[in-house]
C-alpha cells in the first residue's frame, strides 16, 4: 500500500504468486515470477500515482512484506536462481530436523539460546541444508551461491544485483 506523509492510505496493490506442490510435502515459488510480480506492482503504483496527479518521484521509500522464511538460492555470478524458492511451510526438511533432534536428545530448544529458533521445518537454515544436500548444482558451486529469504532476493534484484543482505 502507498501512504502519504500523514499516513493516509492512497493506494494498495498486490499480486498473489503461484505455488507449486512438489511431492507430498513440498511447496515452491518461482523466484523469477516473484521479481516479475514486484516490477508489475511497482509499475501499477506509478501509473496510479500519475493518474491521481501525484509525481512518482515523491516516493521516499518502499516497504516489502513477504513470507519471511521462504528461502532462495541464487548465483552470485549470474544473479539467476539455482532452484525454486522453498516456501515457509514446506515440510520436506522434516528428516533433517529429525536428525538434529536425535543428535540433541529431542531438545527442540537446543539452538534457541544462540539464535532464538527451535529445530523446526519452518526455519531457513534447514531449507538451506536441504538445498545443499539435494540440488547438486548448489552443492558443487557453494562459493557462487547467495542464500536468502524472499526479502533478500527482492532487494538484490531491485538494486540491480548490487546489494546482498540478509538476516
């Protein structure tokens, strides 16, 4: 949504991306579709502003809202994704989580004091581990891989591949 300096909403725009079901427990998004949707939304907002007589150069900042734990791996060299984004509620990392739980005596809180997170399929680290273990192109090119959540992927693309940052 677009707000003015008085925080009055001027316009709202969104595109719901497609979800691909993989096997019984996997959910994926096409990272390139996400970027195309971002560009489309931004174009639509600029057009709506122009139609309301508002100069688009008056936009001071933008915000991104997204699925925070959806994970993408892409090439530092080409900027292209190595694989589809693994969606936040994808369960294919359950076996990896089980191995960690077995290792730490079923203590799902083992890492909580370090990173605040539980051993759970929801979290990005287990999705990254799955990508490394199951996508040979990623495993064979780790020096060329950026791993990030959707906000990092969108920011990377909106800055013309000049800025990579993630939490």
